[in-house]
C-alpha cells in the first residue's frame, strides 16, 4: 500500500507463491506497506521510522484488505491467522529482543497500536462487520458437514 492508501498487486492469483515471511510462506498471504525506508529499532525496541513512517491511512487500508481477504478465504480474524511480521518473527525466535542477526520487526509498534498487532485485527474485524452489515460483502452459507460414506 502506498502512502495515500493506493493498492499495488504483485501477483495475478492467490495461488502464486511469494516468499515473504520465513517458515510461513505456504498457505499464507503477505500484505505490506510502502514505508519505513531506513527505519531502525532503537533503544528498548522503540521504532524510529525517520522520514517515511507508516501513515494512519495505510494502516486503515491494510485493515480493510485483511478483512476482505479473510472473508473471501473464509478465515477467522484472530492472532493465529492474522499476524504482523514482528509477531510471526517473535513466535519463530527472530523477533525484537531475541538476539537473531536477521531480526524482523515490521509493524512491531505503530502510533495508536500499543498492543502490537491487536489493533490491526480489531480494525479488520470492525471493517468486516460493517461491510457485512452494509451488504458490501455477502455472508457465506454455513458449511454443512457431509456424512462419511461407509464402504460396503
């Protein structure tokens, strides 16, 4: 997403393989922001974004995209399905404060996001509910379990 919230696609199909997060590239989608050029993680893991901090518009647009993707792929929005790069890195032992020289901290902390990825998930859920309420997205039919057929 660009500074003004514009979307850029780097693939034509969601089945196209794109490497984006170590050990989590299969069966996943990466959504990123065009920002934070030359950013550093300073003392006590405080991000310094320099001249290109993530904008509030970018964060809002990301939440909308996450809401739509999760709805269309029938994924719940929770802390196991929607993670920032920093959250995934922390789970896989290469996040902030874990001593890995290849540390990743993308979206570790943002203005108005003290709970790390929690706010992004809350925003995505709010957008999903409002898009369903306003009929911008169609609800999915409940899945009916098919009975197992027994061999004769």
